[in-house]
């Protein structure tokens, strides 16, 4: 489920559901992006007041900044955004595999 929230209620780890565009129609933060500290500055610079985020999945929440960074990297590399709980689980399993592998340099 999605919800429209104020930038004041935005927290790290939330997932952007719809692309955020500036007044010229350019995408400044893409759909599927996991919010990190750096995004707050971008939103304030562009005067974004509200945005639509995915409701957090309490069974599959991101544990720390490393997980957020890894999930953002996966989203960029595979150019695919999970759309249901099964696809989210696939991403979660992929993240677990990467973290456990000896090739942990992503």
C-alpha cells in the first residue's frame, strides 16, 4: 500500500513509490529509490513538500545503512523494481547472498 506523506515525516529507509520530479518535469529521485540522508537535501533544494512512499514491509525492513546502500545498488544494476511481496523476497534473498559471499565488494 502507498501513502502520501509530508517531507517532514520522511525517514531513511522509506521507498519512493512514484518518481519525484522538479518543476520542469525532470526526475530528481526515481521510483524505487530507498531514502538516504542525501535525499533530504535534494528534496529541500527543489521545494518538494509531499511525496508518495511504499508502506514499509515489517517482515522485510532494511536493517541498516549497508542494507539501504546494497538495495539501491541492486535497483540501479538490475533496473527492476519489485512490485509485490514475492519479488521483494527475491531481492532480499539476493541481498543475503551478496552479503554472505566472499565477493562482498559491491
